[in-house]
């Protein structure tokens, strides 16, 4: 990783991808908006059966279902929940590898991808209820495995907090990938502590300023014109570890660029306030996989270790040299462990 000066790294922190003080994803959206005109996203949107699940507050959630080539009623349903500023298109390698072994369900969290937005003030608890709506609609029976990445893992924890009775009987397995049960506001983002604390304090105000289309957003737009590679640099630095995949970096940048700024700004307080450490006890009754890269700057390994400390039956996997987007950076390793989780959950 480039050893940028503290000031530059501080600004990059405000352009971080996915958790806690990831306010700068809004800035990155502005920075990458016109970076690759005419190029579509790398991920596939042409496969699977598209559907819509309407939540109790009227939000329409976009859902894609991949059924195995040979339908088997005994196969489990695996529901993938993506992270902040991403979409259901962030799982291309998992769809390609696991589709023969399970019925796959992917969905866009509210305000992301093709899902509609809800009222302002979205909480992680609200996202957990959304996941419950998806589960009830697309997997009313049969074994279920929930896979959550980053904010998606927080969404799974929120559902476990709200409906612990379904974990065990219906939800047989859970994978928490590069996520946190709480304490995001204390993550140092690989920065000196004073800079990190400043970034956390400034995050809500900067998010609101970017949302307002005012002077701050204009300043970011001028910075974009000065350096068209800004968004890719930020993505590479904060989403990946030692081996960032070129296609994966572009995919993540495209997905962030496609997420509305007001959605990003609205979720920031929820990410910083998230605390589901006590809810983890509900996951003690399922097969639990916890994975993280040791180069993850957004949800560092200590957060995964804390999850396992509270759920000692969990399997902990730490991937050397891998960053936050482990699903794209180390897909073979991630898929191998997910397949084992599916097998354990349904045996």
C-alpha cells in the first residue's frame, strides 16, 4: 500500500468503502461518476430469476434467485446480503461457484442497486427486518444459510436479535464476512489515532454536506477532474489487501458510484451506532463461519475475533494479506469455506 502523507491518508479515509466512517464513499461516487463512460459494470445481471419483495413499510427490494440446474427440494437456500454502498452484483464469484450446491438468493438492500429507498433515518434494525421479509418471501420452508458481508453481516445480526427463534430450526448456518458486532467508531482505518478520531467526528457532517450538492460536493468534483484515478486509488487502498484484482477494483468503484449519495449519508449514523454484541448469543445454535482478511482496514480482525469470543463454537478464518473485499480478492478460499458451511448446515 502506498505510504501517503498523513493528510492525504486522512482524506482517503473519508473516501473509505464500506463501514463506520465510510462517509467518503459519497465522495468516491462523485469522483468516479464519469471515470469510465460507456463501460457497464463487470458483474452479471442477466442470470437468475428477478423478483421484488415489498417490506412492511412499502420499500420494494430487488431480489434475484439462482436455482440449480437440477432442482432438488432438499437443497438449502443461501441468502447473500451485501455491504454498504454495494449491491447484489458484488457476489459474482460466489454465484459462479456455489450455484450447483444450493438455491442462491441475492438481494439489494434498501436504497442500493435496484431497490427503492425508504424514509430517512435508516437503522441497522430496519435492515434486519428487511432481511426477514426476504427470507419469509423466498424461503418459507427448508434449511436456510445466511451470508452477510460487512454491513450485510450487521443486517444478519439484527435479524438474529429480532427473531432468535428462527436460528436453529430454520436458519441452520450463518457466515459473517469482514464485519463487526459493534465499535466501528473506534476503527483507526490504518491512520494515526488523532486523524482517525477526527475522521469519525467529521463523518456525519461531511456526509450531509456531500448530500446537499453544496460547496463541499463542488470541491470534490473539482478534485475528480484533477485526478480521474482518485476513486480507484481509494477503492484499492481501502477495499483490498496485497493482491487487489483489477476487475474487482473496477466493480467495487462502479457499485459505489451507482449508490445515491443521500443513501450513503443516511446510513452513516446507523453504522457508527451499530452494536449487536449481546445478540450474538442467538448464533450459538447454528453453524457459524467468521471470516476476515488480516489486511482489512475497515473491519479489522479484532472485530471478528470478538464475535468468536462471544460465540465460541464458531469457525474463525483469517486470510493473510487480504483486505475488506475478501469475496473478490480471495474467492477460491471464501467459496471453499462457504461450501463446507453449507454442507455442515444441512448434514
